[in-house]
C-alpha cells in the first residue's frame, strides 16, 4: 500500500517529476561518461606504452614524439638519420630497439615501416597469411581488415602523408600478405611493412621528381625474433622517424635523455613521464566537468525537495484521512522517502543508459579521428557504485524535511482547516 501511494504521489505533478528526473539523469549521464572515459583512456594509454622505456626521435616536443610514435595520434616531430640512430640502437645498455618509419597512409590508416618485433611487442601475431618478407608486402591490423574488407592477397595504393586525400603512389602497390590477430591496442589500426618499403616508395617518388637515384645499392640485414630479411638498398642517407627502446636496466632511462641531447641532434622522450603529464592535464578537465555534473545533481536534489514539499502541502488533507483510516506516522514518512528514492533510481538508471549512448557517439568520433575506441558496455563497479550511493544520498537529503513534516502532521488541525 505504501509503495503504491508513493508511486501515485510521484506522478501527482508529472511536469515537476519529469524535470527532476531530467536534471538527475543529466548529471548521472555526464559523470558516467567521465568515469568510463577516464578508466578506458588510461588503460589504453598504459597498455600501449608497456615495455617502452624511451622513444628516440627528432628534436621538438617530447609529448608530440611520444604521441606520434607510441600512440599514432599526432604528426611526427621529423626524421632522424638511420645510421646515427643505429649506433645508439646497438648500445650494450639496449635490450631491444624497434625502428619506425612513417610516410604514407591508406584511406586514413597509417602505413608503418618497422620490423616483426613491433607486432610481437603488442602481443600480436599473424592470424592469417604470413609476416611481411619482401618490399611492399604488408600485414594489416584486425580493425583495418574488418573495416575495409581487405583479405590476404588484396592490393592497394598508398597516399602520401597522413591525409586521405594525399597524392597517391601509383608507381607501386602494397600487397596484403598477412592479417594480425586482435590485440585491443594501437597495432589493430596500422598497416605494417618493412622499412625498405617506405624507403623504396619515397625513393621512387623522389626519383621521378628529381630524375636521379639515391646512392649505390648495398645489402642490409634486419633481424626480428624469427625473421631474417635481405634487401638490396643503401643505408646511406636514409632516414627513419623514431626508435622504441627497451633497456636492460633502468639506468638508461635516467642517463640517456641528457646524453642524447648533448651528443646528437635527436631527443629521447620517456613515455611514462609524458603520459603522466598528459593524464594530469586530462584530469584537470575531467575534474572541472565532474564538479559541473555534481552541481547539476545538487540542483536536481533541490528540485526533488521542492516537488515533495509542494506535494505534501497540496495533499495534507489526503494524508490526514489516511491517518484516520489507520496509516501510522512512520508509514507516511516512508511514503515520502520512497517517492524521493523512486525518482533517484529512475534518474540513475536512465542516466547510466544515456551516458553509455553518449559514449557510443564519442567512440565513433574518436575512432575515426584518432583510431581510439571506447567500450560503452564496460562497467567501473567501484566508481559507479559510489555514484549510485551519492544519488541515493541526494534523494534522502531531499526527502528529509517533507518526510519529517508528514510524520508530524496534526490530524485534527489539518481536517478543521480543510
């Protein structure tokens, strides 16, 4: 009976109820989006930087170097001389060094020249086909295979630079020889080839423009864990974009940035330091939005309080009659509290749904722009549980004064005034 009364009272003034629910739903939706974004953003950034102590690259912004080389989210700071980088890659301090060479894209997906170690570093493997071995052979990420419907044996022409509309390199076609397994990391949205493919493509392009070759031919060897390649191409004057370095011990992380800066025209950036800086900046923005969302929740609490208070004023006579018919003071108090909690639960449920719908649209946009997708069906139980408790607390707080007034209702005075 009490639950029925509370539900009927909830919709006694539907416009007031809907306003309260919309305000509460909006605040819950904003906070839900922020919780999911922060959690998944930090997880993706942390997992992609695993086992990378330093990034060696051209001088410029260290954050830009890390974002472009580790997360493929920014333009590179420039190129570095391969021969010079190689001397540092072969240093005894270095446990592993993975060179990266950029230049082209296919329909917005970056073509990255590297070694087979790069795929292994992200815990990936070739699920279909084989690893690239010859010039212009590529292994594509699982997301690319799905989105562009490419298969083993497919061919395509790359476009110069990062833009989809860049000049097409129609002088040589890339051939898909393998499709990588799904890792949930940045490699899922990359097209991988050997470094010689990037050099050959741009050497051919430059040759057509300048009408002269670039240096004499020589053999170079690139070795991966289970891969050996021999390519007929000179290293002299060749450039790469960056090198991902893992040290044998942590001393290299401390010593190398200064050594590189003092002895070369390159820089060494630490992903851990730069990403912590990014998280700090990101966190300031999230904190400001959270304050805004909790402000809206406070307003929704005031709205619920006003709705309950007005309902009580307008239905005092009805409550007095209920008391005469046997309803206790406690039952009237419970009816007011339940009414407030019903509004809060409705607001929370629809707010979490709305937040996840919003995350779907955010994910589509970020996936198209930065190749980062978010899972709207994920739950952060700890933080969302706290959010639910805060929502219930707001409901209880809004119901305190109206509930106490209902509890203290003077039957005889109310009926005589009526």
